[in-house]
C-alpha cells in the first residue's frame, strides 16, 4: 500500500530501525532499535488525532495488560491517541503493535456499557496480539463516564453521538494509520470482535462503514439502545413495585427450575439438561408455581408471580400491547449479568439509568418514569444518535464480500435475544430472503448461555475476546472466530460450531453441543450420550 506523506517520515524511521534489528549480532542490540521505532510514533501527524504515548512493553510490563491468569503476551509497542474531530469530542484510542511476526491483520475490539475506559478492551486485544495482530480499542469518546455510570455525559450531546455511532470508526481509521506507519505497509485484512455494547459497535461498522472490516464477530449486540435501557428500567420497576415484589436469588432458582420442567414437558428442553434448548417455542406461566396459601420457599407469592410475568412480558404499553422483548423461559437463574446485577445499584436507581438523565436531567428518578409518556421523548432526543444499529442495511457490507457472525445466549436477560433474531429477519427481508443474507451473515443462538458468556449451557466456543475455545479434537466444527477467518478467506460459510461446558474451575468437559446457524437448531438424534456433540444434528424443525 502506498504510504501517505503524513506517514512517510515515520515509516522511514521504522525501516532504518528494522535494518538495525536485522544486522544486530545480539538480541540485546535489537531492543534499542525497537524502542526508537515505537517512540517515533509520537511524532506521527494524523488528521484530528494526537498520539499521546508510544512505549515498548516487554517482559517487565506485559503482565499488567494481560487478563488475570492468562498466558504471557508477546512484546509490543503500546500506542495511545486522542481523536478530536469536533468541539466536545475526545475519543481515546489504544493500539498494540506486535514487535515481531505481524500477520498483516488489523483487529478492532469493542467496549462495554457506557465505556469511558480502555481497559475493557484488553482481553480481546490480548487474544489478538497472541495471533500476531495489530489490535486496537476505544473508550468510545465517553470519558469520564465508566461502563456502569454515564452520568458524566449529561449535557454532552456530541459525546452521545460518539458513543452511539462514531467512535469505533474513528478508532479504526486512526489504528490502521498507526499500524501502517509502524510497519511501513497497510493491513491486508481487518477483523472486529466485541460483545454487548461491543456487539453494537460491530453492527454499526457493518451497517455504516462497510469498508472498515472484512470480517466482524459480535455477541449479544445492543441494537435498540433506548428500548434496551427501558427494558432494564421496566424490570427494576416491576421488582420494586412493593416491598414484597422483589425476587430473591432463591426464588429465581425456583422459577428457573419450574420453567425448565415446563419446557421439558413441551418437548423444548431435554430431560436432565439444566437449560432450555428452544425457549422461543416454550410457553410458561409462573402462575404454575403460585403459593396456594401462605408463602413458602418452593413457590411464588402473588406479588412475585406478578413480577415474573412482567419480566417475561417485557415493556408493555398501558393498553396491554408489547412494546419490546422480555425474558425467555430458562433465563431466570442468577448469573453474572442476570437479575441480581440489574437490580443491585447502590443508590437505589436501576443500572444504566444514566441514559434517561441525559434526557430528563440529573434529578430524574425511576419512580417518575411512565413508559407511554416518556419513551417517545427519549427516542426523539437520543434515537438519532444511539439507535443506528436498529436501522441501516447490510447490503453494502455484503456486496464488498464482508462476513458477519453474530452469537447470542438464549438465557440472556440483559440484552434480549429476540431483538437479535428480529434484526436478522429484518435484514433478510431487505436483502431478498434468508439465503441471500446467509451469503454474508450468520446467527448462532446458544441455549443456556447468559450475557456474552456463562450460564448453565455450553458457552465456550469463541476465543476472539479472550474466551475459551472447545478443546482440540472435540468433534466437528471450530470456534466462531476461526470460522469467521476461514469464511472471510474464501472458505465455507459456517453451519455449526461445537460449544463446550467445562466443569466449574477446571478444564474438564462436562458436555458439548453443536450450535447451529439460525434458523437451524441442534436436535438429539435419539441415541448416543447427550454429553456428546456427535449425538445431535442441526435441523430446521423438530423438537429437542
């Protein structure tokens, strides 16, 4: 790739440093050259961008940036930058450049919640760096907010726009330019990975910046941001309607067991499985376990039944019309991002309530919220800035050969999987049918998995963001990121991947199941051990 005038001085210095490394007679002599090449990036001139730091991270410092317990990182040049393209816009970017063995791949990573920090991207960056990728993340322009607290963005509409749509593209443009300057050549491939808010970032890239990435892998994407936050608020309000409305962890486990048992009776879950295989096909009413008289540990009181029904229904208008998506049967058990997380705000307010303060002011409280009255106001104020993933088309991304894989846990109560299915159905209709969409986009729904990972179902099938992949020799299929790279390089579109559930705290396999490309699902063949993926087939219909 031709190096622009802005990049050429740095590229020349890199080339000189590389020659020093080539002819160095001892590894110790190469270290100063690497440091010179890295530190020279602070003089790189890019539009609207200031490189604020460039430092070699070698043996003494790599452990600081690796996820806890992870393998050591290869040495890299750590670059930090700020992109300021408009007043009140300040997008933080961090790029890690492997000192040896760059594969030619640029790798973008997503963030979480309201972002505001860079560290959330480190697990994915570590995974990319070990593959030899130049890898980057962004704080989404939301500092000094934090992933769970966006109050700092009250009165800053430009930062809402950066957070909602622009920051990931700016990270990608700056990150690619920094990599080109360091290596003297442009990236030959570009991949993006992220989950939750990171999933939304990836969809925005595919929908509005189709030239940024060749392959995109995202999980549990927040598609309709305003209504996603409204759903959290709806659940919080339902559980705090009266002092007796809140479901304890023990009652959530009772509800979960009853839902699974009901789905087993309907043929939507396998007997003995601690999760539901086909929750979309299962109907469950918590009235089934209502206490006949006095409250008891193994049943739900009338107030608790009302709360559970509100969870399953999701946000509902005053006239009874469903306005958004609710919980699926089998998703009730306490988990890292389950109900206990959603209701555990220390100040008595719901998690992620900051978004409503952007519209109604710092004094807003959930007790004053009225869904029918207030959501049109919220959508009018924020929708154009933060709901772009709910609009747009994948056609341009598919036309240039881009490949998109989306995965979502069917036991996710933070970001509803029904929203992701609706996104795929909408895109398929716009592109002329599921077959056309399937040439460039695939959806994998993981039974029993909660938000991004975890839950009672097999959840290890994606090593792209630092997660565990199925063990070698575990059967047909491959992890989702491997499937994406093969597909992007001209290989077959992935039809299934093998997901693994490990015994907690070990690498011992508890069970494996195939996760099938939507609309297929894994169905037991009727013979063979249910802990083995080989005992299941991907089919379009039938009961589990």
